[in-house]
């Protein structure tokens, strides 16, 4: 699995630029905080020295134990784009991979909080729940809604058939609207995770990167403009 650490990210640079580049790379890694847990107890936080491409088993663990300061990384990316002498494939990949991943997990967290409530969401993080699935269908399932709708329709039927028809129509409309909203969210999560999954190597095709970012944006993904600037700059330099 592709990975970059603090030291290897600047290997390709000349000695005159390595110090500046290393400071930038340190800012990226220091924008992450890993919660260290032992026997169920938090032992403290530390910044990682390596970033590797994430797969499904990693995502739920990261939601529970990894904090990513997206703003800090975006500021570092702005400085990186302003100084073309710092460019390496490894740093390019690090920014692209880390920022798209950070945006994805942040989106997942916000959607879950909305459907579960903040307290229940926090409780659900520990222990992490195995492999990640880019869908909220299970979380959004509300069997009691169907029971309530059936009961309300039966009771209204006792009053008048026309009332029962109105009540039934209201519940069908609400169910259909909710189902479409869930399908749209699932499509968004699938598009974002698919985009991230394709950025799994430092040997990037930047035309592919631009295309994937655009396609996922049309599905509703909100990527920072700096990622598009990075892709545009690398295509122009090719």
C-alpha cells in the first residue's frame, strides 16, 4: 500500500531546498493527531510519522482515533503551490490523498451526527465497527415509521375511507422523499470514496485526478479549490 513518511517525502529534492521542504512536510504531519489507546484507556496523542493510503478497514478506526486539521494542511498546500522549487511526487500525493480522505471522513461524521444525534454518534465510535461501508441506509432505517403509518391508516379508516386515503398518501409521500434523500447521500459517499480510492499511488495521472474530482463534484462532493489548483498546475507542467 502506498505510503509516505516525513523523511522520504523530500528525498528527491536538492540539499538547498530540503530544509524548507522538510518544514512544510512537518507541518502536514503535525496537522494530524492520533489518539493512543491501550486497554480501552486514552494514553495521549501523537502525530504520525507516516501516511499510507487508507482502505475500508482503516476508516472506522480513523473516525474514532484520528484527528485531521484540514485548515492547517490547506495553508501548507497554499505555500507549496506558491513555491515550485519544493515539488516532489511524494508531496503532491500526500496533499491529494490526505485532503480527499480528510474531506470524506468529515462528511461521513457530519452525516452520521445528523441521523444519529451527536451523543449516539460519539458512543458509536468506540470500539470501531470493522469494515467501513459508504452508506447510511442502515443508520437511516426506521422500522417504527412503517408500524406507525400502518396504525394511523387503520385508525383513520375507522373514521372515514377518504381520511385513510389522505393519511396513507401523506406517509407514502414522506417515505418516498426520505428514500430519495438517502439514495442521494449514498451516491455522494460512494463517489467521494471512489475518488479517494483511485488516488492510491504517487505515480498519478493528473488528467485522471482532474476528471475524478470533477465527476465526484457533480455527485455533490465539495472538494477544496486548492486541490483543483494542484491538479491544474501539474497538468500545465507536464
